[in-house]
């Protein structure tokens, strides 16, 4: 059960968020008092702290090395913690923080999906299938979905656009780390 100080901060945050905007507002940014209330609410929200901690744990595991099986398990645990916060009432009051969490878990899920595809292709030993490249050219293929879903992982190589599976995992993990740093700013 959350402590009473956290509940008071959350009620204050909701009250401020529900106040109507004046017609003369010149900025889209909330007043400093609202930002301060939001920061306090996040700092005392256990779900926000747990989601960020879970992402940092997964980040540490990817930095030292992790098997695909362990990664899949850790990703599921991390996703649970992040989803718990994102489904809370506080998440909608903290859109930038929530977007950073969504971005981080999204990149970790992308890495997991690409790792699964690469492993499946490698184990199948099917002729004609690339073990390292998802083709993003205009040719219709299953790879097109990957390229549309993860444009941040598409690169150019020898005049071809695609996703290099070997480079995509560390790049997805790097992009997740950027989002974790963005989220962490709200908890300090």
C-alpha cells in the first residue's frame, strides 16, 4: 500500500491536472508547480521506480552478456513491471516518463524479436535465406514488416537498405538505454 505522502502528492497532481487551461496560456508546458508535483509523484510511486529498476536490470544483463533463453525470461519480467506502471493512473499524468518507458521496452522487445528470427533462420538452414540481413528494398517480403516496425534499425549497405541482425541487437539495446536515461531523469 502506498504511503500517505505519496497519496497526497498523487491527489494534488490529479487536482492540478484537472484544472482548466486559461485562454491566455502562452506555453504548452505545465507550470513549474505542476512539474514539481509530477516529479514528486513519480519519485514516490513504487510502480514507476520498479519499472525503471526492471529496465536497468535488463540493461545490465545485456551489457555483460545474456543467453537468448535468459533474455526472453528477463524481458517478460521487465515487461510486466513496465506494464504495471503504464496501466496505472499516474502514467497518463506523466506522458514523457511513460513514453520513455514505452520506448525502452519497445526496443528490448524489438531485440528479442530479431534475435528469435535470426535463431530460427540459422537453425532451419534454408537455402536462400540470409542469416544476417532483412531486406528493406521495395521487393515485397516478410522483411518489409520488420523494416516498417523498426525504422531506427534500418541501415544502408552496398546500396541496399535493410536490417543487419548482428548489428541490430546491440543497436536496439543502445536505443533502449537512451530511453532508460530519459526516464531516469524524472526520478532524480
